[in-house]
């Protein structure tokens, strides 16, 4: 298993034809550097595809995921939004399944019946 210490999500959509080298250039542009054991997540404009670029300390891994229906819940960059943000392991797990990862805190307790 590949160790991942931190997950970063880029809010600006990318062209899914980008390969490892162009994604790495984007990571350096957006995040400043590709840190060992950090994963970097990108999505397309429609939000139904994502790519994960991971630096394992020796080289780069690139994985892709596509939803056949619906889309990933992805924050969009804007004037008042950052171009990147961090995710917890639980948020990442929910994100790749297409679940509302940004509301995990609210979903931990039931307040109305």
C-alpha cells in the first residue's frame, strides 16, 4: 500500500487528457512543490472525472476515476475561494464514492426526527 500523509484538492478544473508530467507541472504551479507522500486531486469541468497524482518518495503515480452517473462534489475556484484545499481520509473516501464529503461533520449526529 502506498502511504499518503496529506491529500490536496485543486479547485480549478483540468483537461483530463493531461498525463503525469503536465499534472506534475500543475501541482508545482498550484501547490508550489510536489511533496513526498502527498496526493493531489484534480477534476474535469463537468465534475464526473478525477485524477489523483501521488508522489511516493521515489516517483509519481497517476490514477483516474470516472462516475458513470452524476458527478463528484467538487468546490469551484472563484474570487472568494482558494485554488486548493486539504482533505481528511474520511472526506477523500466519501469524495471518490460521489458522496457529500463536505457535510461529513453534519452527518455524524442526528438532530431531528
